[in-house]
C-alpha cells in the first residue's frame, strides 16, 4: 500500500500542482497537434461528442502528447501523485498524441483536490490517435490519486497503443477512512469505482474509435493490484485478463496487514536499539513475516510506512479499538492504552471481521491473472500476501488461469532501487514482462512459463536491471 510522502510535503506539492494544472489546461487544449494526420484532426473536431457515461464532470482536450513527457508541462498530470513510485532511471516514452478526458463521477467525499475540484471519484481517460484496439484500466496505489499510475504504467501502455483509464478509487489521503458510513465502506468503494470506470471507459473507447475494445486488461500495484484481483474474481465479464503487481491481500481469517504490522511496530525499536533484546526482537520480526535479509530496509519502513499504514487501515476496519481517538497514537510504546503496536486482530470482536469480509478475496478468478511480487517486500511481506493468494487460487481450482512470479530482490517501493542498486531489483520491468506475457496468453494462446522465482542476475548492472526481466526459468 504505497502511501503518500509526508503530509506537509504532499500538501504543498499538490497545491502547487493544482495551480499549474488550472493555468495550463486551457492552453493545452489548443496545442498544435504536430501534424498527426487528418484522422487525428477529425477526432479533435468531434471531441464534444465524447461522453463518459455517468460522469458528473468531464473536461476534454486534444493533446500533442499523452505521456508524462508532455502532460507534466501541459498540466494534464500531477507529478506529486506519482513521485517516489519508480526508479529515477526509467525511460519516458513520447510521441503519443491523442485525447484526454478528466472528470469525476457523483460522490459526496472531497479529499481529492486535483484541478481545484475538491471532489472524489476523479478519473482520467486517455485515447491515443494510434490505437491498438485495447484498453487498460487501473486503480491508484496506496491512497494516492488518479495520476499515480502515469509514470509506472500509463506511459508504457499508451506508447504501445492502448487506451488508458485510471481512478482515484473514490477517496484519497491518510484520512480516507472518514469516507463511508460503516467500517470497510471506504475500501469497498474502491472496487465499485474501478468497475464503474471500466464500464464507462469501454463506452468512451467505442465512441472514439467506432468499435468496442478488442481486449480490456486490468493492472495496478499495491492497492491497485488488490483491485485487479477483486475485479477478476467479481467482474470477470468486463476483462480479458490482468496483471497484479504486489497486490494487497484481505482475508477475514488472515493473514492481512492488521496481523503482521503490529508485531513489527512492537519489535523493531528493540531490534534497532541493539543489546540484549535485539536477538529476540529479530526473531519476532521474522516470525511475523519480514524476511531475513531485508533488515537494511526496516529503518525506512518503520519511519515512513508501518506505523501510518497500520493506524489508518485499522481505523477504517476497526475504529472502536481506540475509542474517541482517530487513527491512534503515532509511534506509541507498547503498553500505552489503545496502542496499535499491541493490536491483536485474532482477539478482536466480530465487527472488524465483518468489515474485512466486505473487501475479502477468495481466489476464484474468472480470467487469466499474472502476479509479480518481490521477495524483499517489507510492507506487504510476500509470505503473508502473494504466496497465500497463490494457494487460494489453487484451492479454488483456478490454477490454470494463474501465473505467479516471485521477484528475487524486489521490494514494495521501486524507487528504493536508487538507494540500494547492489541489493534490490526493480519490479517495473518484471511487470512489463508479465504484461506482454498476458498479451500473448490471451491473444495468441501462448502459455506463460510456469510460476517460479525470478533470480536476480548476479552480474547485471543497474541499466540491465531497469530494462530486463525475462520470465523464462
């Protein structure tokens, strides 16, 4: 669950980005299309006829560039939304003119401030002039907004000719849990919003190109990967397949993050302090699922991820735990009343389990799915997440529809590769390899390699690791 950077920094950057967007969009709509041909000119002439079904607002523009190579300058993305999700060295494709539609569906929550709209359920739909017949739909990772997938996913699929649609999931930010009437409602809305956008985007694609998409693919990272799993379990009729990049696992009986994050919060300070209790603290960390060999990643995740993640998701699913407090006490010492480091999911009453049941996964996928997950993920440890989901799919009798690749040296946040290029491996090229394997699987009937662990090439330099991830054993 890729969370924002610190609240203060995120708010300041997002505010500046909103001002840039509001100033730039009118100019961007009148951009010179750079000689994209009569067909492109005709599409722009018919721009006003494109309608997103169910949208309350939709702002349309013809752009000379739909990737971040152009949308940063034109104001049609928010760099703060995707900051920190990818390694610095990834290439950014360009040369993708087309139409962008920004808007929102009816909603009552107001956490998303993009474009100054103060309105959730925002979406972006991009329609390239040179279309390959496909549509890719994504939900945002963590509690980020609709542009969070632009650099990691959107740029690449647009350059391959896909139409691309992404949603903010209906609520955003560290206070997302305020949305909804009952525990679990805010996360349950994420699933509904992806379904809603998929149906709407398919209709818009048919309007723009005079035929429906030949294939619709779902993909996403972290919470976005969870959404792929849920969609293929619950609405397989809308999709031809999906790629899940380290998706979150919710199970009523566990494991889930409410079970493995509290032990980390309780044990890590003693481990970090060293001394007599460090060995036992380390044992407790690894017993909770944090793999030996990942210790170099623990300080960063303790400071930025574990505490906030635990508190805001526990508040969403079990708000009664801390009474009148909202999302607990940051970095509390075990033994402090209502401390999240002492949270014990197994002993909690039925309310939290009822909330988790609203969003739980079953493994009963109805279309081909490929999962990639890093072995050094210390936000969603692989042994507590995708390893378990793979068994769920097999137990549900859907193994023929599933491939699972464990990425040796991969961690939850690809940007950490920049800090540890000698120890980590970015998952982004593995996601792209999985995506192309899915294309061959559903398009040509070519079976992907059996699931296995993708070894980190011992002699590979950073350049090779950023661009190559063969799935063959």
